[in-house]
C-alpha cells in the first residue's frame, strides 16, 4: 500500500529565515505530487504540482519554490520567510497513470509558524 | 473553469441526527467530484468520490453523496451523526487542463452536540 510522509510536523521560524519542507511517497512510482497551503479559516490553495522529476508548475506567484529531485520526493523551500507564509502545508499525491489519476491522497501536514 | 460552492461554513447537529453538508459545482464538462474530511491538525482523508458511475456514492464512516446533474449538486449525508464525525469537510471538483488538479470548496465545519 502507498504511504505519504511529511516532515517536520511543526516548525517555528523567524521572519527572514530559510525554509525546507519535505514530502516523500512510498509504494508507488511516477506519482503526481502537489503542495497546498491552508491558512487559518480558509480553504486549500494549490501552490505547486509536479508530474515528474524536475517538472514543477507553480499555481500562484509567491515567496516559495518547489523541487522534485527524486521520483517520490517533493520539497518546498523559501530563501526568506515572510509572516504571511504561516499556515498548514499539505503534500498530496495521485497516481501518474492508470485508473484513479484524479484522486489525491494527502500527507499529515506541517504546521509552520513564522514569527 | 470548474468550481465548487459549499453552503454553510459551520453546521451543527445533535448526536443521532441527520447530517447534510451541501456542495454545488460548476463545470463545463462532466465532473469528477470528491468529499474529503479533515480532523484537527491532520491531513485530508478521502471520504468518497463520484466518477460518472452510480449517482449515489457510498463512502467510509457511513457517509454517502448523491450526484444530481439537474441541480448541479453533490451533497454529503449521513443518517445518524456521531461525536467522532466532528471535523471539517471539503468538497472538490477535478479540473480539466492536465495535471489532475482539484479545486476545493472553502470547507464546512461540522459540530456534533450531545
């Protein structure tokens, strides 16, 4: 069966510091990968998605970037955090081919607080 | 462009009562529709999905949803609420245009009272 991991679970960072959040998927190959942000009291905003190694699409202009160095690894980064980057970050995956490519499965999330 | 609207950001029911969470969609093509549940400080868990097979879809934890094309709705129901159902529920619609992306509603917080 497939599992998705995110770490760290929680993070408190000062404004202006760098950020690196990691997401890995096990039990599948060539998944589509997604990064979402969930701000307090708001819905899910898709930040980035990837259909393969090194292939990243950005949904909204922002202070963040994403990379996919390996097939089942997705990293969310920032060089300098802003207060507005605070939120709950969720990674998700969907099958890259075959049935169910439209169905996304979510990781446990990372709570980021920027002070 | 595809979109979903969830009516009611907060819904409160008594334990044992019917749960009804509303979702209306807008799509220019036959949609795939999803309901997810999120417990506090956790990721989203798939409850059920509609992919143009049966219009009544049964999911986990006793939830079901009915696709009604004439009403462009995909409401989520459960006959009898349990305290453990208290969570936030999100409706989502698949987007066209590649990448297998979803557009989520703003969520409905379900509170279950004794």
